[in-house]
C-alpha cells in the first residue's frame, strides 16, 4: 500500500475513510514530515504518523503540542496553534482564551490560525471563525475552499476560486476588481497587511501594503503555492525551488539554494520549508529559536525549588491593595496601602511593628534615611517618621498633590507638588525654598551635585540651584506646540520622562522620539538624534553609551553618549516598557498585547545574550547581578505562576518559586530575601483576596 500525505488524501477520501487509511500506514514505512506551518515566532510540523513537533517562541505554550494527540493537519498562529484530529475535531494549544474558543461540536476538513483568531472549513465548505478579533464562533457567508487569517483581517477562496476578504484595513472585494487577478485562484495567504494568491495556471497575484516589496511577486506561470509573512512572501515553483520577495532584513527572503521543496511557510520574520525528502530547513530570524527546527519536542525542564524557601506570607495589615512598592531597609519592610496607611513589618517574620495613618494616598514608596522614614501623600503632606516606632517627627503641608517620589540628600527633602519644586529642611520640615514651573511637574527632582533638574508637562526642563531654587537655565523641548483636550485644556505635544545626567551632559528623549544631549551647565545643545516615537522610559546610561527604545515598534538603540552617533539598533526587541543597563548588558522588558519577556542584550554589539524562558511581568527587578521576574508557564494542563531569579550574565534560572497566583508586580530585595506581592487580586475560597498578601522568599 502506498502511503500518501494528508494533502493528497484529503482530496480523495472522507475523514472516516482517511482515519482507517492512515492507521493502516502506521508502522513499516519510515516516518517523515508531511506538513509545516509557521506562526509569528514559532513553527509546527506534522509527521505522517500524526505526531507533531514545534519549536520557537513558547511563552503561551503555542510550541508545546499535547502529548498523545494524533492529527491530520496543523496550523500555527501567534499565541496558539491548532490541529485537526483523525475524527475531524479541532484540538488547540497555547493561549487559553484562544485555544479554548473553537466550536468543539464541529468537524472540520481544514483549519487556519492567525494572530488572534482562527477559522475552520467543513467538508461542505461551511466555515466558522473564532477568537479575540471576531468574538464567539461565527459562521461565514458563502462556502470556502480555503481561508487565511492575517492579524486583523482574513482572506479566503470561495468554492470556484473567487477571493473574499474582510476585516480591518483590507477590503479584498474592492482591491481584486478589474484586471488585477486573472483566472481561478487555488491558493491564498494573508500577511501582516498584504495578500498573495496563486491561480490555476501558476501565476502569482498580490495586493495590499507593498512598502518592502512583499506585494510585488515575480512574473511567470511556474508557481504552485504561496505563503505570506509580515513583510515578505515566499512561493514554491513547479520545479520545487523556493523563491521569496519583500523584506530580507533577517534573511527571511533568502531561501537556501539547490534544495527541492514540497511546501513552504512564512512566519513574521522567518521562513521554514519542507523538503521533498521529508526534512525541514528554516531561515531568517532565530531570536526565539524559530529557525532552529528539531524533530522531537524538548521535555519541559523541572524547576528546582530546593534553593528557595517561603520565609513567610502574611496578609496586608489592612484589607486593601498596596499603593506603592515595598521598601526593605535595616530589618524592616515598609508598605503603603490605598486606605492612606503606612506600615512597618519585621523583615524576618512579617509581624507588624507599627502603622501610621496619613492624610492622603501614598503612591510613591517611602524613603528611609538612617533612622527616619519620609513619605509624601496626595493631600499635599510630607511626613518624617521615626523608623523604630512610626512616631511623627514633623509634617509639612505643600501647595499641591505630592505623588512623585521624594528625594532626600544633603540634609534636604526635595519634592514636586503640582507646579512647584520644593526643598525642605530634613531635620525640621521647614520650607527652605519653593520654585514655580510653567506647568505641572512631570517627575521628581533629579539631583546632580549642586543642581536639581525637574521637568514640566508643558515640555520644559529646568536646571535649579539645589540650595536656593534659583533657575539656572530652562530648555523647551519644542515651540508652543499643543492641542486642545475635550475639556478645553492644552495638551503639549513634546513632553519627556525623567532625563539622565552624566559627565556634565543631560540626556532627554521626548515622546515623539527626539533624543537630545544638553550641556548641564547652560542647557546648550550638544547633539540631537531622532528615533521612532512612543518612548515611555528614560534614557539609560552605561559607560559611554546611551540606550533608548520605542514603546511599540522599537527598535532598541545604542548611541554614543559623547557624539550621538548610532552604534547599533536591534529591531527584534520591541514593545519595551522598561530598560536598564549594567556592566555592558542591557536589560529590556515589555509587553505586546498580553505577552512579554525579559531580554539581556550585549551592550557592545546589540546581540541578544539571553531571553527569559517564560512570559514575564512588566516590572522585572535587577539587584546584585540577579534578575527577578514573575512568570506564567502555560505549557502544561494549566498555567503555573510564580517568580524566578535569573543570572544576569547567562539567563540561567537560579531558582523559581511557584504559587497559586502570579507574583512580582511590586518587589524589593534585601539581604537575600525577596519581598513581593501578587500580580492580580481576586477572591479565593481559602486565601480570601489573594492580592492582599505580602510574600517573603529567602534564598542562599
């Protein structure tokens, strides 16, 4: 008996007959791959015995197919993957809200998985789609022979070969009118914002975004299939050779020469191909291992927890959420809560030492200097309390809300209150000076020797004499450029987060991506550089290099701190919310949608040294050569949550602690103890509100 691939069998046999046929083929013949499907940053491949191997990004378990499931086809998306079992039902893995959204009662002949949605086609051509983009499973109008999901749109071929597209940004019905498409289409594939198709004669047609040439296919009638990536497209010719076009920034459009392919599949920035001999090769970006195929699923490593111990877990002193991150100093942990309270807990036991009720919400962590605790509240008060007892030493009332962190240095307490910068005597709380700004202060004072730098929401940077408050100079990020809000107020277009200061230079970046280096003595321009807009963090300095990143598209930039010259940029590390650097390593973290990781990047070359092995929290914490980050491991039957400690040089997991809830939204580390809180708060039958706990973990 000759054993055919699933694609050949599907055209000849019903699913019931196919199940018998495949079972008869098992054993005897050598097992080889028969189908391949690349998602955003991972790939899955199907063997002729029905088993599946996946590789690449696995933060939601999308590259961990269920054990024991035999499939007849497989499809990869972004956060999840799906297959069809031998009895025709859908089986998905990965992000729970996507993987569990399919219509379980329906039987399908084919399936396609996209960024946040999936579609399945029954044998009679009736098609259902489901996922976050389209909501609950819906039946589409018309009967389809094939369908392809882009991130926010889908395109399919109706029975008869006519294309039909719908969704955000692409209207295929209009784009394919006229002479742009000829003949009956046999294959169609949706990319990030473009679509390509093949007709029965072997000609290619593309439409949509063509910024990188991804919608400009080669001419001729020699093509049998097509697969669209984010900004590139690949096709297999009739002679089994592969050809790609569009962006080749990561080598995703440079297939190996001399190989014969039976099929090809494009991911976001990588491509994988199935050779005619059943082997698999990939090319392009390999940041997540998506271009390094393996034939066996690697077993999930058992996390060693013997080196970490739960020292204590205590409920918050008040049944309310924390208002700021904990602070651990000199054997005491200080926490603030949303009922306006500040508490001191014994670091080794979690036992409450004292509590203090302020006049407003304390949203910035307290500052502990020697034996005094300083805190500011939203009612405009600044407090100095005895660290041992919580007894009030003094209280100062400022003319405005105190929500930004206090700075205590040289016998002064510096703060911002609405549109004022204030300096107080640290011993008595008496006002030393107050300086008005041209708008609401945007960050707390940044102290550099005798100068205090502060910004306003109008886009001004002030340099103040730290002892007198006198304005030394003022720099405006742009001219009076603003829009009017719905309430009629001015919204300035060029603002910036807290700058960085080093070696007599102040570095700032506006939210439109303008990076400036200013002379700290007079505010004069040293250099300027433009990056992509949407920067949500401060410039980060390490040695003679300044690092920055755009929030949405990235990339991560390294500039020469002295000249502003671009040293390198890494376009694969994007969506960055937090950035840090230490001793030649850059640590970046952030989320795109609901996913996120911590990356360690070589500060000299821009190459990724390591990436955290699981989905990580927004706020990783770096202390003493260790990166602490919460994680969610969705590769098992249920998500496992906890916090991990990673070696900053290698990314090796030093220890992990598993918990019923996610940990690590707010963190502090002192004397080999990690103090942290849950990342969510919900009512548990045994624990009560799980977010109302403070954890202390001890490790060697």
